[in-house]
């Protein structure tokens, strides 16, 4: 099973700041990595697929990069609605797995 | 509109059985995988398993193999997640999700999600 390790667990930032979230895989997942945003009481929302492709309707301030084992989700300038939990997920191997998540909170 | 609509909240006792549902609409149900994802209270997302309704190909995460059963009824475009004997540790929100691309050759990222079903197991 591929383990995805996300860091940091919590990121405390102010609106307008840049957020950089990391996801590291225990073995290569090529570019078969996605990022999701999740807010309490809502369904998760796909942000990025194939490591760097924005999903439909996702603002340009969200970007993804990386391949192999190291990936990054960057939010260039945090908007109030961006404070949430973020998860990476790999689909390279069965079973599919999620990372443990990063909480982006208001400082 | 493409959507997944899940069944309502459940409150059960330990040892009881349960089957929750996820109805797909607005797309060709047979041709897209449907996954189930668990979120325990205060915890992250966990991938449980997945089914391809077209041929009933089903895969489970090792953590959930033997603990739950995933099935689908193509005639009513509905996927199911069921337990034979619930435990308190099954208390969680359960989401179903559909990938962005059809076909059974691989599983794309999940862009359509159900609203979640809250399951509470308590004596």
C-alpha cells in the first residue's frame, strides 16, 4: 500500500498569504496524484488531477506540481473561502489512498 | 446535472446490520466507477473500496476487506455500502464518489461526490 504523508499538519496563515502544502509518497506514483479541498459539512471538492491540472471551475490561484514521490499544492494568495482541509490522493496502485490531510487555518 | 444522492443519516446499535445507498443520475451509471470514502469524527478521508457497475468489478482497501460489502444495482443506478454487524468504531460520515473519466481501465480522480451519510453506532 502506498502511504502518502502530508505536511505540515496545520498551516496558520493570513488572507492574502501564499500557502504551500506538501505530499510525499512512499513510492513513485508517477503523476497519478490529485488534491482535494474539504470543508466540514460539505463534500470534498476536486482541485487538481494528474498532479498539475486544475479541475473545472477551480481558480487559477490553486496550482499543483511534482511527480514521482514529491508533490506540492500552492495557493498563491489565500482567500477567506480557502481556509479548509486539503488532502492528496494517489491512484497509481491499488488500494487507492489518501494522505492524512493539511488544515489551513486563519492566523 | 450529474449528481450522486446518498441516503439519509442512520442511528444504529452495535451488532445491527445496515445498508446505505448512493444514487447516480445525469450520466451513464454503468460506465463509471463508484468509490466509498470514510471520514471518522475528527479524522481524515479514508478510501474504502470501489465498484464498476458495468461488470461489478469490486476492489477493497485491505483495511475494509471483509468488514463491509460494496454492491450496485444497475437497474436503479444505485450503489450500496453495507455492514453485517456494526461496531461503535463504524461511526463516521460515508461519502460516495465518481471519477471524472469513464471506463474501467483505470480510476481517474473523483470530481463528483455525494453529500455524505452520517452513520452513528451507539448502544
